[in-house]
């Protein structure tokens, strides 16, 4: 039964990946020059364009801003310069990424630290209906997770797949050291160890089924049960 559920979950996830747009591109060839310069990491050109009053939140045909592409390329200084010039961290592209959401998904800890004082909009969701924390947990971006948990982000948010950040750690992780640390962090921040998936399978049941002994131990110690 557990195997059948995993197959159903895999089919659901693959369907989402196939039908959803690709993440932000490394460069934009069809928009304002500021976006192109940010995407290629050209700090000098970004500064020159901003000094010439280039619109800081201009979007290309995919809805991408210069800041979004700076996040994608992990161009920390460019991202900081753009934000100091007033770039919004909440502008949503056609694929529903915002600079804030993408920073979480890609584990851009240095950029996230600079974004937190600038007012992330916690109501905006990515293409899976998730917040910035869920993909950060899935990929075990530990430093990003620590930073995200200092905000009022919802640690028990459920995305369109029916998964919380804790469920994504278990279902899409391998129980390695980084996913173990991600588990510890979210549980300490108040993640509900008994929020089950759409099939009613709890995080503890998933962890045991996948042989994630240490993750299962932490979940159980936090009050996790095999059945909800």
C-alpha cells in the first residue's frame, strides 16, 4: 500500500514538473537592458543603468525582473544594489516566481538575509502553491532555512500537492545529514509532526517506509505518530 502511494505521489509530482514553466532563465534577451545586465552579472552596467534612471522593476516578456535574474545567478552584490535602488522582492513572473520565492527555492542565503528587512509578501505562492520555505526544505538548503525561520513564514503551510515543508523533507529527501538538520530546524520552529499528506500518510510513516531512521526518530520524539 505504501509503495502504491509513493507511485501515485511520483506521478503527481512529475505531472506538475512537466506542465509548469521552467524556472527563471539565466539571461533575458527580450527585455530592458537592466534585466540582461543583471542576468549576466554585469555589476558596472547595472550601476550605470540605474544611474541613468532605468526602471528598476521593469519586466521582460516572461515577467522577469532584473532582481529575479540576479537571484537566479546568485549575483549577491547586484541583488543588493537593485534592492537599494528600490527593486521589489515580490514582483511575480509568469511562472509565478518572485525574487523572494526563488531565493528560498535556490537557497540563496546571502540574498535572503538582505531581503528579510525589505518586507517579503508571505501571501504569494509559487507554481506549486507553496511558500519559500517548502522548496528550501525539499533541497535541504540549511542556511536558507535558518534565515526563513526567523520570519513569520508559515512552517505548516500545505502546498497544492498536499505537502508541508516537513513532508517534502521526507518524501523528496534521502534522510542524509542536511535533510536531518532541516528536519530538526522545522520541528524546533513548530512544524506539526502529524500533518499528513492527501492520502493520510504521516511524516513518520513516510520516514519509516523510506528507511530514514534518524529523521523518523526526530519526528517521533516531537510527537509524530504513524497514523493521524
